[in-house]
C-alpha cells in the first residue's frame, strides 16, 4: 500500500500534479485517479501545426529518391518510392518531422521533411507545351516541352509561370503544368 502511494505521488510529480492525501491514502475506493495532461494544440484547418505554413502547399523532392510511407515514422511500411530529383510534390499534412505528400497522380504517403526542398518545381502536363518569351499567347515561342519534363519555377503571375526547363527559360501557361495552384503568385 505504501509502495502504491509512493508510485502515485511520483507519477503525480512527473506530470506536474499533486495527489491529495485523501486520494493517495484510499486507493481501495472506486474513485479514479485523474492525471492532468497538457491541452492538445488546436490546429487551423489550412495551416500546418508544425511549420505554420499553408496547407496544401508545393515543394520538391530534394534528392533522386524518397520513400513514401504508410504513416509518419520509420516503422511504417513503404508504399511508394519517388525517383525523380526535383519532382514537385504537394504537402497535405504535417506530423512532427514528417510530411504527407502526393504527386501529380495522387500517389504518395508520409515523407521525412529532410527529403524535401522548398525550391519550387513544375511538371509539364501537356505534350509539346509552348514556352513563350513573354507571358502572352502571341509572344514568340522559344521552346516546346514534352509531357513529363520537370523544370524549376522562377516566378508566376495569375495565369503564367516563368520556368527553366533544361536551361531554357520561358513563360508557360499554368494550365500546362502541375506544381503551382491556380491562383498562386510566385515571386
């Protein structure tokens, strides 16, 4: 009995509560011992609890390979492996050092944040998409990009993004790429 009282007192000290003499002295009663715990942090629906950055948001794969797991932790099974450096990914959730991401096709899972980069990239979703000298359909076409090409986003206005694809820079319609939201402006 004294040992139980000592354990309960130690437990109370560890969690920052104190057990009254009545509670500790009468453990044979049916009064439950309540241990206070810190209130859970309330998260806003479109803001990440860990980073306070907007959700969803776009990032890119830092290296040439990244495992996407079923849950946020190394003990979870690998469901998917991303294999293209610079691939744009959409972060949809955060948990500690893990980010839930998805690719253009919606495949993904939980990835450790160290595998991700804030450098913005885009995936060309239209075969032979045109890169223009200026953000205008009438501007000179400087190159065409094949379906699936990944490039770096340099800037975006409401309808166009200036990208660098294999060293060629030009403006491409947002409707021809994936990696930026419809109304997003990138500077």
